[in-house]
C-alpha cells in the first residue's frame, strides 16, 4: 500500500473522528505539508475530506468510482480482484486483459476495470458502447477444463450477474443463452448486460480465459440500442452504487467458480434453466455455419442448448439467438 492509500484508510477507519495532520506526519515520517498534499490528491480523486484547523481531517464522502482501494476494501472473494488494474479510461478492458495475460502472465483472478471504454468490444466483433456510468470490467481465470467446457464459465458469470442485480434491486433478471443478461417487460426482452468470454487454448487444454462483463448501470444508452437495451438507472428511475454492485458480482462469480470446481456444474445448471428466457420458446439461432429454427427445450449437462426443429433434436454449443417467440 502506498502512502496515499494508507492515509485514506486511516481517515476512513476513524469514522466520525478527526485525524490530526501532525500525528499522521509523525506516524509516516513526513512533513505536515506532505500530508496536506496527499489529502489534496485524494480530494482531486473525488474523496470529500474536511479539514478543521488544529483538529485534523475527516472523511465525509467517497466517490462512486472503481478505484482499487474501493474494490478491494472488504472484498469477499478468494481469487477475484486480488490484483486490480484500474484505468480511468481505456480502449477496452478485454483487450488490455488479453494483452497482459499473454505478455505479463497475469495471475488468476486479476481484474481490469475502467470508468469508460473508447473501443469496447461485444460478441462477434461488435462494438460495445461503454460510456461513463456503466460497469465495464474483465478478469482472468485459468480453469482446468477442456476448451469446449468454457461455455460453463460464461453461463456461471451470466448467472452471477443476474442473481446480484435481482437481489440488489428487486428486478427480475433472466438469461438469454448463453451470454445475455436481460429483463422481460413492456412486451420486449431488453438487455441489461452481456458477457464476452475469450480464451487461449491448445487442443484439450485451456491456458487462460478472459471474461469481459458489461452492464448498463447509471449510463445513458445510445439511440441505436434504446429498443433492445436498458440500464438499471432507467428501470429504477435513480442511480445506484456501481462499486457495491461490482463487489457483489465479484463475490458471486468467485463463489460460483469455487462451486464449479468443487461440485461440478449441476447445481448452477438448475438455476440457469429456471432463469432462462428461451426454454420452452420458439427460437431462431445463428449457429456458426447455419440458421436453426425450433423450440428450445433444454440445457444439457454441459450448458449446451437443446433445440427441437421440425426434423430432429439439435445440440447447440455456440450461437446467437436472434429471435425468441412464444409458441
Ligand atoms: C456482448 O456482446 O453481449 C458482450 C459484451 C461484453 C462487453 C464487455 S465491457 C468490458 C469488457 N471489455 C470489452 O471491450 N468488452 C467487455
């Protein structure tokens, strides 16, 4: 921890009490002016710190920004977020995480987080609008599984995001297989967030997985996605704490990952089925090399979508659902 973070923690932990600049200067072996400069730096970062003459400093407000010190404070995870790379703005957390996982061998659980992406990427190479106010992050996993099983990671992350949003805000959140986190209301399915899973693998062996999560939280939505996407702010009519949401989601993903490693996929699968917005519906799917239309009837034990077409039952392991219709 650097001096800045130590001073922040000291002021934070003394709650309503003032912390004297002189005492801090003595403790840290620096001058009162140096303390004052650090306090000003914290202020520029968005922390409200009141200074009372001869009494000291007191923390009166914390910004809703995703600084490592905020993310890691009381973070209830085993591996996720033990390393946090924070960027006020970046092209894409996904690109950065991939770059660093290849060149710097980032440890499992490393998190790359930003306030704003200038070149966010969605599935299938699409652009992902990521203005300030949303949650945009990527993290690294190194699961001991076969490449074809990695869909389980996408599904468990989608489930974690859905669960936490529902629990925190009382909104019913569903999953549109395999990676869309959606709400169903006002006659349409609208996307709150999406998961992008990429991996570095060899035949039969996964080296790394980078999972990117994008959630529309307090951000405004660009006009071109207003019909198909929605933000939490729009649904609730107010802003919510992104840092709290991020920490809740990290905790849930971490626990889901532990469960997957310990007990396998079956427990997660049951809830995925309950939260699926496609099971029982007629779907149109763009699979890698064909279009498939039929009734989505089940998720198999590995998370593949089972679709009954007019001629046979198909197992879909990758694809994009273009339409979901009631039967
Ligand atoms: C989708 O197409 O539904 C997946 C969207 C994933 C977006 C997230 S935002 C954080 C991370 N960085 C990116 O550039 N993309 C992912």
